[in-house]
């Protein structure tokens, strides 16, 4: 029996290890090289980009203090850090923040979209992976099960790709291989689509096995990884495979906005399926071991979380209601033009809020114990609900078709505000319920070894949320 | 300089917010007051940081990520509202706020960098780095509860909720059973509807910070304030002494045979889970023997089941046994249905004296229609092997279950407390034992009178639960030097199952001055199940019972014998 009780699962992090100067140097070199490559592909001064990349590598190594324990965690740190690096670079000149009109500002930032991709792909990701591999050489690395990662990841990737089967057959729409051009026959496209899905799924399992905890956070990981693949695949590698120079311009990104939403949904499902398979595996072969049994079974926790999630979702729905009414979507929700569309819409909104809250309870339980992290997860929930609700399900129900154009997404931006508010309130109310329970049972809480290992590790929640929220919010604004 | 950790974090957050607010001000994230917004958000961020430590990179990125929803909520939705206008939530208006979005992300990253650093510096120079641990009292107050029934359990739960968990108070519960028995469903166990374990909640699981001691309370030294606990059921081991400042007596009641030794020897008790299990197994054993018995007279005596007592317990047991015995007949084809009898003997002219006369009559009619025989105005005089003697005749039977009398545990008379004629400890309306400081009694073992009406409180689970909660409040008040409060509770009503999907209910309507509504039949039965399953301790138990009840709709009751009756002294 493995008992890793070195830290309380509720308290946070381990003591800081000693500085890793060699790792910092390697990260700086990788960052500088990535900067040069990024400047070459996106345009810009190689010297300045190399300096920014080198500084990014150094500050990343210093700021992370060796806490990245594997390549997957490092990649997520790198994606979030790369996004922030771009924000800093694009805002570096005071002219970008003052003295110009907002319209001019949007145009200017659109012109810098290639640098965003360069920061994320050429600087952030390689530096993060380098730091992750370096950190994984330390003694605190979590156990890794390659078979489980590949089987669960591959199966999840395949299952997630099935969501597009209707569009593949009816509309010849293959979001995962968008940008590859006409690959020939229908069968070849399907084969490539599923091969791509399995590749993403397998690597997802390998990279994130030790970071994926619950269904909800796994969704976040899935979305972040899928967005990374959208940048890497359709925006970059596919073009290179066809012998073209990658086109990272905003206009090209706008052309691939439909596949972007497709990738987001693929990532969501990949994360959920992978985490589900992983959870079943853990439940059957780890938690079921009498040596690991807890006083309260997992079923009780799930039911409790369901109830708390309903209450939290209702609270979130009530708080977000005024904004929803303000945007006028409430009446569209009901889909009625009768005498009482508002009342019906409010009722439907509250029912949907309660249901989403219940799903939050089941998906995100045990994820966050402080206001900052649960506000972050709540924001991610709000963003996901925005993509899934107004952007996808609402038009699907009303017209029978999804509208994944950037213009449509931009037009729905006002709803994003109420969804973010809903997510934050729901997450914090749920967390309050959870904390009260943890307070009551803190003296007897005995997580299973697997959970203890996972809970005591530092997970890159903040960079993940920054990357997902940043890309999820910024792209509809810039490309719409 | 003394400052609480929370105040320090808020202060540092506010200062950090001010220092980080340049991007907000430059980006015109708010029409005016970017610095003010920065300070307010910084204070909130500082408060939210809590004791969780993050790496510098984690903190920077967390702040940056929070900048995105802050942009949406503060700039897009909030600023107009603050300035008195309706929020501008148009898509184009939001796109025009792109500079503010970048401003918020930069502000968040700076805040995430500065706030933890400033907080760390402040903690170093101003002290109070950690939230102060509550100071534990040098000599904690010791509260010892004797009895793990409804009264004892609810007292412990109430104390856990009310008293601080800082080591200043210790709570100990002593019981000879390691589980709380949900007695209202005991008849369903005897009748084979429910699995025995499903109506019991383990005390160790249900109680979070109460020390549980399994054992029998053997003696109390009121002078030294010591409780002696002997091993449960005379098992091996030595006695243990437990000191107390407050002693709660909640030992419940035991069957009272009024000195009839023969009846006591031959009858089954119906108080504990083991009693219910024994009865069920005994009934199955009788059918097994009857199935191979050729003599009709002997066979008839084997499948005749006598229940003494027409109160709630007796009626529910008789109804359950009648349903069980007739339900398993299909498995015993050599036992004629006409020979199966369930007889209820009651000394009064009507059953269920706790309910109204009409409901009592209804129950009798319904049970008689289902095959239960009644001997009213009849007393049970004696019992011997194969026969019970009544004041009006006799019945040949191998099975007698006793529910006709119960009284407080005789153990209470052993250490000099004043008791009433039933043997219950005399207490005042606050449940304090008269003249004994720090000694309390409640539940079936206490002669408690309602603080408002002056009426005796009945020995039911409904009252025991409320008494436990009230006593926990009184002990808590006592520890704080406040006077205890008298107990008052108006009964919510009563429910009794009389057979398959049939029950009687008398429910007090709230706010009507005690007016009661009567139900019977299927509605009352559904109400009985709904109310009692909701009262069953623990979600897991509720689910198990619901599953049992659902299975019962589709599958016959189990006739597997689970204990060896030759070794446990059955009649």
C-alpha cells in the first residue's frame, strides 16, 4: 500500500526545492531558439524575440521553482505563460494602451495575432515541455502507467471524434484535419480524421495522466490541449505538410474558426471520456481495494455533490438572471412568442442553471479549496457553457444547425458576461458547501493513495485557465 | 503591531492593487477610477488568496486569468451600472473594450506578482504569518453519554455541532451496541422486508469527533465523577474507568415482564436488531419443521405465532409476521394455508391506544381481513413449551413475541438517583437530574415533563430526538455559564403500518393549535415510508432501504436462515 501523506491533501503545496540553475539555462536557450523561430514564422525582429524568449525561459524556471513534474504539466505552464508573454509584448508600447482609438487598437492587435501563435507554439510550449521534463527527473514524480495512458487516451480520442460523424458524412466537414485541403476520397478523410483523433488522445493520456483528476478539470485540460493542437495542426503543421509556409494571420485564423470550435468540443469530450475511463479504472482497481477504502464511499460523495451543485447552479442562475434579461436571450431561450415568454424563459433559464450546476457538482468536486481556484474553474465552466449553449445548442435547437462563424460568436459576446458570472457564483457556492463538509470530516479524511498522490501534487490550474479563457475570449473578439 | 492574517492579506492586496493599477488606468478599463477599481479588486484578491501558497509563476498566471472575468464583469457589465446607466452589453461595445481586456490581464499578472510578495514581507515584519491555532484548554470539559439510541446519538450530534472543536471539550459515547438501531423499521426486519444492517447506522461512522466506547455502563461513582464501563455482553477484557464533568444518561428501556418468569423464558423480546433477526429465523425454522410434520395438531402449533401487546410495536410486528408467514407459504407446499395463524393478544378492548378509536378500529378490521386473529380484553398469564395460557383459554404455539411491557433499565436504580414508580430517573424540565450537578437524563429512561404543558413526554423516538438536541443546547449553555432552558415539543403525530401497503396516520397540522388529521390506507402507508426513510440516518442507508423496498415489489422474500437458533436461547 502506498501512503504518500507527506502533505495534507487540502493544504496546497510542498516546500520549495533548491534552484535549478542548469534547468534555467536550458530553458533560456530553448526560449531564445524558439523566439528566433517564431520571429521567422510570424515576422518581427529575431533579436528581440530571442531576448524575449530567453527571458521567458529564465523567468519560467525561476517562477516555477521546479514544480513542473512532467512534460504535460510543463506544456500547460508554457501555453499559459506564452499567452501572457504575448499580452505583455503586444501591450509593451504605451501607444497600445492609450492615445489610440479602440478600433485602431483592434486592428493593431489583429496584426499581432501571428505573434500570439509564435509566443504559444515556439516559445511557451517548448520552454514548458523542457521545464517539465527537467522537473520529471526529480524524486517527486508521480507513478506513470503507460498502458493505461495509451489505451484510455486512444479510446477517448476515438470516441470524442465520433461526435463529428454526422457532419463528416452529411457535410464533408472534418474539423480535426481542417487545413489539409482535399485529401482525396471520403474514406481517406475519415481515416485521417480518426488517426488524428487517436494521436491527440494517446498523447493526451501520456502527457496528462498524472494531472487529470476529475471529469471537470479533465475537460479543461482537454480544451487546452485541443486548442494547442488547433494551433499546431490546422494552423501550422498541415500547411507545412502541404509545402506551404504556415499562415498565422488573423484572416486565416478566421477562416479556420469553425474547426476551432470543433477542436474545443473535441477537447471537451476527449477530457470527459478520458477522465471517465480513468475514473472507472481507478474505482475498479484502486479504490475498490479494501486497503484503500474510505469511511464514506464514492457514491455518497457523488450524490452529495449533485445536490450541492443543484443549489449552487440555482444561485448562479439567479445572480446571472438580470444580465440574461438585459441581453434579451431569455425570451429566445423559451422559443415562445406568446403572452408570457419572459416567465417561461426565466423558468427555463433557472432549470438549465440548476442542471449545469448539478453537472458542475459532479464534474468539478474536489477541484478547488480556495476562492481563487474555484473562481478560475467557474470561469472555465462559464466559457464552456457559452460555447455549448448559445453558440451551439441554442441555434441547433432553433434552426437545426450550428453556427460556428466568428461573426456569430462575436455577436454572442454579451452573453459571455452572464455565463462567466454564472460560473463564478456557482463554483464559489459549491465550494462553500464542499468546504463545510471538509471542515466536518477533516479529522478523519483518508483519501486513497492514488488520490493522495494526485492531490499533493501541484497542478497547473492557473496557466490552464489563463490559456483556455484567454484564447476562448480573445479569438471571438479578434476574429469576429 | 498585531494584525489578523486576513486583515493583513486584504491590506497588502489593496496596496498591491494600487501599485498594479497602471495598466487599468492607461487602458481606461473604467470610465474613471481605474486605481480605485484596482485597489478594490486587489483587496478582494488578497482576501481570496487564503493560506494556500502558490509559486510566483502560479500566482502571476492566476491573477492574469482572473483578469478575463474581471474585464467581463467589471468593465463590460459593471462600469456602466456604477455610473448609473444600463450596462452596455452589445457585441460591438464589448469589442471596443479590447484595450481594457489587455489592461485587466496585465493588471492581474502584476497583482499576482506583487500581492503575495508584499504579503510575505508583511508577515515577516508584522508577524502573524499563520492563522492562529485555537488555544486548547489545559483541562478539557469531559462529557460522557451513556446509551447509543436516538436520545444519546442526537445528544452527541448536537454537541458536535454546538461545541467548539478546539480541544476544550471532549465527548464520549458509551454503548453496548456499535450501531444506532432505527426501531420504527424493526418489524420490517422481523418480517423479512429489510436487511438487518440497513436499519442500523454505525455510531463510529455517524459521529465525527465523539469518542465511541463499546461496552456496558457497569457503575457510576457520583462523588468521584467516574463511570465504569465493562466489556459489552460479558465479553473478555477488563473494566475501564472514564471521568466526566457532565454525564448524560440515555440508556433507553428494556422489556418488562412484570415478574412473569415463564413468559420471560419462553418469549422473544422485540427490542433489538438481534431480536428481530431471531424472530425471522425462528419463523422460517417453524415452517421447515412444519413442512415435514405429519401430525396436523403439531403442525398447526408450529405455524401459529402469538404476539403479546396491541401497541405500535405489537401491531406492526403482528402485521409483518402475518404477511411474512403467508408470503412464504408458496415455498412450503405441505403446510396448509388454513393452519397458519398470527394471533395478537391485548389486554384492552381496542388496539393502538395511542391513536384515535376510529383508526384503532380501522387497523383491527384491515388486519383481521388479512388473516390476523385478535384476542382483546385478554391477558397473557403464562407460557410453557408449546403453549401459552391466556385469561380466556390457551393457544398451542411454539412462538411468542413480547411487546406488552417495557420500562427503564434497572441499572439506573444502582447508584442512588431518584426514580419514579416506573423506574425512570426524575429530572426537571431541563433534563437535569434533580439535585445532581452535571448529571442529565433523557429519553425512555427519564421521567421528563414538558416545560410548557407539564405533560409527561412519551417514550418515543420522535421525542427522544428532540430531547437530545435540546439537551445538547442545555449542556452548551451550561458550559458557557448560562442557565439551561426547559424542554418543550408538540408531537408531530403518529404513524403505524398494519399490513401490506396499509397504515394509519394521525398528523398534527402546524399552526392549528394541535389539530390532528387522520389518514389511513395506501396514502398513510406511503406517508409512513416517506417520512421514515427520510428520518433514517445516513444517505447510504436510505438508498439501501429504498432498493430493498423496490426489490420487494418484484421478488419474493428471502427464506434463507442466517443464524443457528440452537445456540442463542430461542424458545
